[in-house]
């Protein structure tokens, strides 16, 4: 009997990677999934935090896909390694701060290392020619295969018939005729395939789960780098950029204003790391101060905090200023007027 071949599939949590893995599984190949945790693709976090999103499903789509396929999923923490990909992308950024091509090369390279270490035979991805302009054009796909070191061990089942033969096809590990020739950005072929496989629930593709493709998140990341004078970040930075309204009145500090109760509870967990403010005379949001505000800056921040409270039209409100060590004091301030809130403050 011939040896059963083994493949690892990059599982993003979307429909394409699910279909790619399933296509190869249908040919009798043993498939396991792998997901690389960068910190920038955290499905469910914002939905879990915000009150208004309570009805939305809180699931990790990669784990959910693996469950639907009935395969093992290996989640690999690459937060530190990924920093160089984001900070110094060889192939540059996309429309925002997304280093898509470098990101794909990095992840396929990590998968190549993994199959060597775990005695697997080849790699599966859910890429489709023409679906994403920066990393999935026909001219870029050979770059990913070559610079990742995967070469012809990289199989893209959804568009394989439009690409050169790979080793799994040449060796007969998979039948090329049972692979696909999908191109372009239309989702209709994938949706039809999902129906054939009996998948009636899957993550919607719009925007993906990468925050780096979001212009607002990207602006906050650029602002963070500019304020600290270096391109670096920690996981807490990544998480805080996703939450609240970010306002920078001065170069040396910014406010993170909770937009509703769920965000307020989340930001409360950071009170031991930042100066915080909240209105004691009227209902209002929790606010964190990031940076090194002067006494004058604290007064301005208190007025902004008051502006976002229900005392915004009052002559005077009381703002509690809490330090990370737990000490507190109260400032009595006049809320900033709407016309005093400069547009350029909002990140």
C-alpha cells in the first residue's frame, strides 16, 4: 500500500482556507491546520468587548473551521517574530499598514519550517489568483513560493489549474483534475463549493480579520510610532488601539475614551498602567491617558473627559484623576465646548 501523505493547511478562519483544506482531504490526504497568532487578527475581541455586539457570535474562526473539518489545529505564537515583518516589510505596505506580501511569505516560510520539523509532505493555502491585489496576483504568487522557501511544496487547491504543477501533483499525491481554477474577486465559485460540501455557515470575507487593512486602526498605529519615536509595539498596544476613541491634543499625550460600557470595563483593566479619569458629578466614560501629561495637560484632558460626560452642558463638573498607584484627586472643570474640540485631535 502507498504511504498516506500529510499536508498542513494555513487556516485563517475564512471560507477559502476551509475549502482548500477540504478539497485536499477529499483526496485521502491527512490534513492538519496551522494558524499563526500575530496579534493583529483577533476575531471576536471587539465583539466580545462591546455591548452593542453582544448578539454576535464570539468565536475564534480558525478553531471553528478546524472543528467543521474535523482536523487538528496548531496555533503558533509569532508575535515577536512578526514585528520585523510589520516594521520593515521588504515589499512595502498595501493601502494602509498591511504588509500583505511579506506577511504571506513569512507565514508560508513558518509553515515550511513546521512540515520539516513534523515530517509532513506539503503545504496548503486558500489563495486565489486575483483576489487580493498585493499578495494574490499571478505575478506575486511565484514570489511567495520562492522567497518563503516552500517552492513546489506549496499547493493552492482553489486555483491550482491556473498555476504550474507542484510536487504533490507531479508525484500523484493529489489529482490535479480534482483541484480548481478559480480566479478573481467574485465569491460565487467558493459559495457554490461550500454548498456542495455542506458548509452553510462560514466567516464573511469582507475586510478579513486583519486590523492592519483598516485605515482607522492604521492611523492609530502610525500615531503610536510617531509619539514614541520608534517603530515598536507590545501586545497591549495592539489591543488598546482597537478600543475606544483616541484623541491626541498634544504630542506628549493622548486620551483613550470608552465609547460604551463594554469598552469601559475593558479599559478598567489598564488602570494600573495609565492615569485614568472619570466624571463623578455626572455619568460619563472611563478615560485613559497615555503619555506624559503636564499639570496643564491634565486640566485639558479633564475638560475633554467632561465633554464626553452627561455634564457636557453644565457650568462645572467634577473629574476624578486616578494615578496607577491608586492615589486620586478631583479636578473641578468647565467642559470643553464642541467648537473647541479640534478635528486634528481625533486620530
